[in-house]
């Protein structure tokens, strides 16, 4: 997917349309952004699971994962950041795009 290096869009800080530089945001790990997300080990510890004895459902004994579940996604989610040329503040997009290759001007993000 190709994106121009600069776009003219609304800046919520300046409250006006300004030239903004497009860049790809650094992807954070799941634990850093949502430490207590469903299925995380931190949340399981808070609920009193993952330690001690006895059958604890997911944390107990279970059969191996079938072959159908071992697939991986072929693309990554890339979130765009727009940096205002006037106030120099950056604003991210609400939803990241799932693309295999993103071209901003001449730079390529994979």
C-alpha cells in the first residue's frame, strides 16, 4: 500500500487543517498495552489461577493444540502517526491497518 509522505489533514491541537508528516508507529507488545487482557498470565494470577494444585481449567492438564490452530497471520498491523508541522504534536489513527507492505513516499515498512 502506498501513502504520501505528507498529507493535509485536521489537527485537533491547532484546530485547523495543517500539513502533517506520516510515519509508522512502533508496535507495542500485547502485555505492555493491555496487561490485564483476557488470557494473560497476569490476570490469571490475580484470579488465583496458574499456581497451587488441582485442576484449574486452562492452567491444568489439557490435550495438545490441534494442527488447525497452529496457523500464523501473514501480515502485521501497522498504525500510522501524523505529526503536525505547526505544533509538532503527533496523533495516531484509531485503528491499525493490516498490511504486508506499507510504502510512505520511498520508505518501506514491513
